[in-house]
C-alpha cells in the first residue's frame, strides 16, 4: 500500500514518467476516443499495452462492458496495471475486482485499486480502495460504497496495484466495469451493426441489474434502420447459493460465470454470436425494426445479479428498452369520495396512486345520467396524489366516474365512484314586527328556493320548542301564524330538510318579544259625602274593553278596611254599592291584577268619601223605624195612641218653631 499516503494530485513529470510515456498515453486516449484503435472497439477487453513506471502496464479498455482477466503473475508484487475506460457523466457503474485472489482464508494476494482522472498532463487521484488481503475490492464514489458515478464524461484510469508490503502472491483476478441500470426504467442506447462484417464499438453492449422478481420481461423497441442479432439474459450472481458474494449490500458476480463458464442457470456471460445463450432468456430479430421481447420465468429465488447483452447485426439506430419486473397495475384509492356534491359547481375527486414504477399518466372519465363518456381534467398535487375536477351539473344528476392510472411499464389500474348532484337551497324568513302583545299572533313569512316543498317553522322559548310544518307555494312563498302562550323573549326560524335533489338549509333566527298590554283603571263615587247609614255607588272603567275582568275595591277608614269585588262589562265599565260601616273619612281605590299574558295590572287613583251624622230630618224620618227596632211594645195599643199624640205635639211645636225663625 505504498500509494496510500501520496498526495491526491500527482503530476506526471514529478512521478518521473518519461515524456515519451506521457506522449503515448495522450495518443492512445485520443485514438480510442476517436475510434481508431481496432482492438479497442472489439469485444476484447484489452488493446496493446503501454508501460509506465508509476501506472505500470497501461491498457485502454474503452467500453465498460467486458470482464478484464488478470492472469496469474501478470501483476507481480509491487507492480501495477492501469485500465482506461471511457465513462459517461452521472451514469452508475458497478466496478469491482474479484477472482481467485479474493480468498479470505489464504489471503496471499492483496490487490488495491486507485482511480485517477487527468486534466491536461496533470493526474488527480480520485479515490483509493485498499481492503485487506483476500477481500474483493469494490470501487465507489457514492456515500455507501456501492457504485462509481462520474461527475463528468471522459477517460478514467483504474490502477490495480499488487501491494508491495502486504501481498505475497500474484493470483488471477477479474476486473469488472459495467453500467448498472434500474429495473422498470426505460433506457436509450445507440447501437451500430457490423461494418464489412466486422464489429464496431457499439455492435455489442451490456448492462447489469439486480432483481428478485419471479418474472423478467425485457422489451426492446428496435428502430426501423437497425437489425438486431440477439438480446441475452445471464444470471451471473446469487450469493444466497454461493454464486458470487455480497459487497457493501449488493451482489457481485460468480467469477467463473464472467469467463463464460456455466453452472446450471448461472454464468455463461459472453458476446460471441456463436457463444452460449439460455434459450429461455433470449430473443432474436428477423428484420430491421422488429422489436424483441425476452420474457423469462426465473427458475431460482434470491437477489439475483443479471447481465443483459445486446448484439447488433446490421444498420444503426437507438434502442429504447426496459427491464420489466413490475407487472402489477397501479393501486388507486379515493380520498373522501363524495356521496353527493353541490349541483352547478365543480366537484373535485382526489385519489392516491401507488405503484412500484413511475406513473406516466392519470386520467378521469365520467358519465352524466348514463350518457356519453366525458374526459375530465386531472392535476398532480403531491407525491402520488391526483385531483380530477368534474364540471357542475343540474340538481338530481347522477355522475359515475373512473380514474385510471398507467405506469411506466404499461400496467393500468382504475377505481370507480358515483355521486348525485344536489342543488343548493336557500331559506329566507322575515317578521313584520319584533314586539307583540300577549294574546296576539306573530306571523313569520318568507321564501324557499326551491318552492313547493315543506318548511318546518320552529319557535323557541327558553328550553321549550314548538314546531309546525307549512308548505311553500310553487314560487316559494310561505307564512305561519302562531300565538305565544307566555310573555318574554322568543325566537323563530325555518328549516328545510332537503330531499334527494336539494341540500338542506335554514333561515336566520329572528327574535321577537311578547309583552302584556298596558292598562289604566278609573274609579269614581256617586257622591263624595253621605250621611251615616246611607250607601254610595262606586263605578269606573278598565281601559281594556274586556268582559269579566275582576276589579278589587279597597276601602279604608280609621277603624280598618274593607274589600268589595266587581267585574267589568263588555265595554270595560264596572260598578258596586258601598254602605260605610262607620262615620268619618274613607279612602277608596280600585285595582285590577294582570293575567300574566294579555294585559298588565292597574290601580286607580284614590278617591275619598266623607261619612257624616244624619240630619234632624233624617233622624225624625228614621224614628219610627228606630223605635220599631228598639221598642216594639210602643207600637201596640194602647201605647201606640199615646206615642202618636206625643209625636204630634212634638211635631207641631217643631213646626211652630221653624216658622217663627222664618
């Protein structure tokens, strides 16, 4: 490992390479880049070598397709071979060194691999790969040690050095540089058939891929100016059964298979038109432009390493091919599919599409009421998410739709759905007044679109609810009359329940108040002064012309109080007779209690009644009855005659007295 501590920039002159060696390197690189070296453009992996003190034997391989075989003793301990490949930017290459030397038990030989890139006459060490003796080397530029991905197109120098310090032998080895492709991905490759019956640079080509699929289908679209000879599949590695091994998580080939040896279904890799091919894993072309299909049912299981060999015969053109392992259609799942949608407005259908391959097309078709199929626009809105937009339709329409997805392999999957178009409805309601008297009716009214349907009118009073159904006219008008049973704050609103063609709706809630009607009460006396023992008429009127309203009369004197009751007549008037029980001043007031709904209570103003002693005339006039009530024996003969005489004399004297006063 004498180069491990060297600087990454190696100047050719400083490494003591002769100007002659440098000149030859440039000439050879130019020659193979232009295609002027016959040996470099045939299936052979080597051309005439050049010797250099630092890089050892320099061999222009050019095409990254064939295995390079290192014979026993070819690279002595402390020496090196350098292999030049022309690689493309951003392509992925599987570069590894395996063979008899890669024996971890004996580990006699320790090959290391160094990668260089030249700019002008300055060489730069890109990477070094120095596993322990007996372990295969895998060249990579990615972060996980698997594949080499050039950052620019051009010539790359892979130096295989037999470590002077840690190696004790020079055993056979095989260097493999081959482009790695992904399955289920379309690849383009320019091919050229034989010229003068001799193969040219792109007459043969090869790729590797890894798959555990039970079926491999290689489809090759051949252009009309190209006649292909064959396409071949070789299984060159299955580490699970000892054919090859796993390095950094990926399989490398069973080395004898790279030399063309065959073991069952493994190996046999070659470019010879007369060489080995598995008849179940190959396809041929009979004429220009005839497409080729290799459809291979894999007889073994495992994570298998394949080599795909392409051999052109005549003409030229660019192949389009794919190694298909995905035969399952895309899976589609609707996200919250609608059972109904708003009529006259666009409806969005969202779907998630899942597939092992890339999705190349997603489309949507729909029918309206079983009619002709119509295409709808589809838009990708995220990773695997697509949205189709179906235009608005009339209320009651039935929409059946399907979203279809096609993957890169031509597999198609679909999902279907159905929904009904429901029209919007609107419900407006109004009140002409927001306050009514108890006992009066509130009359909400409004319009429903669509008309001709039922509207539920709901009244709310605290926790109480009252519901009534009315029918809107064809033009949508409706009203309802309701008499609240309690005073206070009420609400009313309308509800349309919807139907199979229209969505439900409701109106705004409207507030209204129910109050008791204010009232007045009047009270008056027939006269304001009466002699004791006589009665007086109390009368009045209630401002609400309502019959049978109880009127309470409260009469108070210095000795106590009394109550009388009266009822109103149709015109609201009332009356009662009162005979005071004592002399003096009496106050009288009328009262009406409210009924709690239709009218409020009222009190009259207080009126005063004066009760005085009876006059002499009144006393004399009352005397007989008084005597009768107190001395009943005096009114019987013979006492009666005496009493009458006395009264007559008294009366005559009184009369005389009164006249004298005149």
